[in-house]
């Protein structure tokens, strides 16, 4: 499913915005003065699809509407409900309309007026804690204090309590899961780490550099591919003799074709080594006799088929790494980036000295983080929200951003909605833009 249009009414009490998404090129750029709601719109879309209802509760608006390519649409409305004589609560309601079907409605409010009901009749589990935090509002105040201050070890110290939540209806869960939304926020150089057991009273989780996290993630990605490659290799090697013995039909490959395919395999191996996906000892000095008889032809045909199948394991990762390295090489002057299965991405200075990723300039880190997220963290057919891609980037890098983005989209296949103040990001592509207007006088 893809979004055709995003609309919001009475944002901050004054703005009515309508944003048609560019379906043909997959890139829509919103721009406008400060305070008109560019970032907030991205947060609202992210809040709906990723169940961050606190985003929707705290932002002043009356209606958010998302129109989809199948003719359906969802509306998120906000109303003021009186909870008691002295308190009022902002109530969210989701309305879903699909052609030929009955309208659906749901309010994600908790069943109890106080927000959370605690009972001493079952032990808390991590899934229950995550469910509450995902489903609820970070501003909820519980008998143990604000929800944002509570960690699982802290809760477990109380041993037993429970809460009741309204179960999310199937239609809403299916709607949200039909589109993966990935938000690249302006604060992207630091990422929250897991809160250690000893830090249960820490208000906010510790933040560590994103470049360090992503480098380690790349290690894990490469190691997973190597494990898949190793398992497939073992399977093919075990069955290789039997397949050679049972392969009675003569090979249809000519000697010239065989030699060409063997050369292609060696080139692929060299490329995979260069991109950190294979070790150098994986590239044997393989020589074929001058004349290839029928038996050798059959053996080589099976061998080539096996190797091509094994190397296919790396194809997607290799393509992304190649583009990642190429763009970084064009942007990072006087620095070299290498990829390895043990260290992820590493950098050296022009004279060959090691350089920590955290010692890159802020502009370089922003570029690295955005490229990594777009290439390695976004699922195909997603909607990517990017806030302020121009942050810390030199004007020349800003001018190149859309071209890089288009190349990534062509490879990874997703849609982008980005918010910017920079005419250099837009460059000559004003046809992709939607200007947020002020209220009509």
C-alpha cells in the first residue's frame, strides 16, 4: 500500500495543509517558513504507523487524514473529553473508510480514566512492559511515576502488578502493518542504547554515536550473510559428487562460455573481497587446462552453477555496499573508507593513519548516517520520512543529495517525504515540492 495524499486540519489551531505525494518519482519535498508544521507532519505520520500515540496526543490538531492508493483512507480525529469535574482529556479516534465496506472506528484510550490500572495478581513480563510503552503515552503518570522513567528492572522490583488496555482491532493493526514507515530525524548522530540493569533510576537512556552502532550493525549483517554462505556451501559440497555422478546428460555450455563464466566468477569474488564480504583466501588461483573434454565440461558446469548460487547470497548486500562506498568516496575528500566483516566501516586519513568514525566532521557523520539508514535499514516499499537532510552539509553536498537519493531509491525501491529549508537540496527539482501555506486571511 502507498499513500497518495496527507492532509491535516487546524494544525496549531490555524493551518490546513494538503500534501499530494509524488507517486511517479517517489520523492515529495515539503518546504515553508519555520513554525508551519513541516517536522510536525512527519512526526504525525510516524506516530500513526509506529503507534507513537503520544506524538498525536501532544500535537494540537483536529484531523489527520491519509489517503491510500486503493481508494481507502484513514482519519485521526482529536476531541476534548471531560474526565471529571477538574480534568479534561484529549481523545483520539481512528476512522477507517474502504470502498464497499462498513466504516471502522477505534479509540486507543486506556480503559481506566487514570490511564493505567495496577492490580496485584500477575507477574510483569517484558512483553507486557513493551506493549504498554508502545501502546500508551510517554506522558502517562503511573503510581510508580511517569512512564518514561520506568524501566523493566525497576518495575520487576515491585514483583507484581497489571494493567488493562483496549485491544487494538485487527483492521487497524493490518492497516499500520501494510506500510513500513522509517523516520530519519534531525537528531540522528546519537542513538539510544539499552539501559543497563545498574542504571534503572536513570531518567533517559544513554546515547551513543550512531556511526558506532551502524558500523557494528554492518558487521552483524555481513556475518549473517557469511553464515548463510557457509551453510549453503556445505550443503552443495556434500551433494557435489552425487550430482556429478548422476549428471549423465552432456553439458550444453561451450568451452568459450565455460571460460567466460569462470572469469566472471573470479571477478565477482574479487569484488566481494574488495567490499569486505569474502576473505582473500576465498579467491583461489584456479586454472583450467587448455583443452576441456566432455567429462571436465560436465564437472565444470556443475561447479559453476554451485558457485553462482553461493555468490548470489551476497548480491543484495554487495550492491548496497558498492553504492555506499562510491558515494562516500565522492564526498569524503582526503579520507578513505574500507568495509570489513570484523569492523564494519573503518576510515583512514590520506596518509594511511586510522581515523575513528566519531572523529569525522558533523557533516560527514550526517552524510554517513543518512546513507546507511537509507541503504541498510529501510525495507522495500516503505515510506521514508527525512527531516532536514541539509543539516551540517556543505552546499555542494546539498546539491548532490537528490541525485544520490534517486540512485538509492532505484536500488532499494521506497518512497520519500522530506522536509527542508534548503533551496540547494531542492536544486532544480521544484516540481517535486509542496509549499506549506499560512492560513487564508
